[in-house]
C-alpha cells in the first residue's frame, strides 16, 4: 500500500505497519544470506500453502515522461512499486528512488484528493 502524505504532514496509511512489513522482509533476506534460510522458530505458526503455483499481482506505480533517470535517461517510464506520494510536495517514493513530480494527470489529482479526505 502506498502512503499518501501532504505538506501539512497529514498521513493517510499506516506507516508503522508498513515499516514492520518491510523490516520483516529485510530480516527474511538476511536469514537467507546468513543461514541459507529461516530458522525452525521462524516457521512456527506459518500458514501452509498447498497446490501452489506462481502468479503475478499488480502493484501501484506511477508512469509518465521521465527526465534524468540514472538508468533510463529521458523516456516514457513506469516506476517500481509506489511507496509514498505527496502532491503537495510534488514528490513520490518508489522502491528504488525518489521522484520529483510535475503536471499530474487530472484523474490522479481526483484520486489523491479523495484518499486524503478519508
């Protein structure tokens, strides 16, 4: 879930919950790096998935004309998943980097304002 925030520092979304989820991901990757996988206690109470297969889910991201991207240069760009967005401050944080924002699409403004009014 993306965190929406504004110039008044009002936040829509549960940052503490998102931080905890991200810390859990980091801890899991560190376990793989350090021990080759999880400890037995990491798996206690873990749900079981049977008959599983690979699937793809959509993630919220931004797209638009990019300028000055360190890898892509200047071209139409779709970002990595969106972490935080502020139209007041004209910034977005994705998994990989911060973006400065300019000229949002009209429907994005409507969506953002609706989310901020909750």
